[in-house]
């Protein structure tokens, strides 16, 4: 057997694929521990820490498996196809979160809804206690905190209740001057 036969051996590529996959599994565990420690330092709940570390683990193992399969079958197309499929699946899953962030950016920029405003939505009403980038927190009449995704405030009708005697500019309404005559 010549050295070129060994270099082109399918067994060699399968062995290399297994090594790549094992490296990704080890890296996944390492990075998952690092993420878990960072999340704990930020004071997040344990279930968020566990979910975050599991997501990192799964993502890295899936990416490792895609690379390993591409190496084993000696095709860059398999690797590229796997990465494209993973990106498409991830973007479909993250679509609502991105929509909430973009909507939150516009809500904060336009300032139509401010802390202290009493608003009504299809699902209920409450007083705005905090406007964040992804969600807005409302305090209901009974004192409960209602978490509203900003995309709902941006795409659905929202009634901002005007305080008695408050000018329209104070609550974010746009008024047009009456035509002359």
C-alpha cells in the first residue's frame, strides 16, 4: 500500500471525522460550563443557567456532527448544506425574539408609551412600569406584573388612556392643526 493510498483511504477520513466530533463534544462541555458560570455571576435563575448551557452544548455538538459528516464523506457540500440548514432553522426559531427587539427599539425611540401610562390591550390593561428592549412590563389593577412582548405593542392596537387635563402631546398623540377658514 502506497502513502497516497493511505491518504485517500475512506477509513482515514472516518477516523478524522470521529476525532473532529470528539473535539467538538469536549469543546461543547467546556463552553457550556463557561456560559453557566457567567450566567450565575449575573444572578440569573438556575433554570435559565441550565437552559443556556444546554443550548450551547447542543449547538456545538450539532455543528461538530455536521463537520464530521462532511469530512467522513469527503464533501464540502455536505458541510455547507448542514450549516445553511442550521442557520435557517435557527433564524426561524429566533424570528419572534428579533421581532420583539426591533419593535422595542422603535417603542423606545418614538416614546409613544412611557412609564406611568395606563394602557389597554386585547388581553387586558395596566400601568406601564418598565419599557425594556424586548418586553414591556405592566402592573395590572390587581397588582400582578404582566409581561408584554414589544411586538404586540407595535403591531396590535393599543389604547393609551389620557389623564384628565393632560395635553395630547404628553401622551404621544399626533394632532393636526385645523385648516384655515
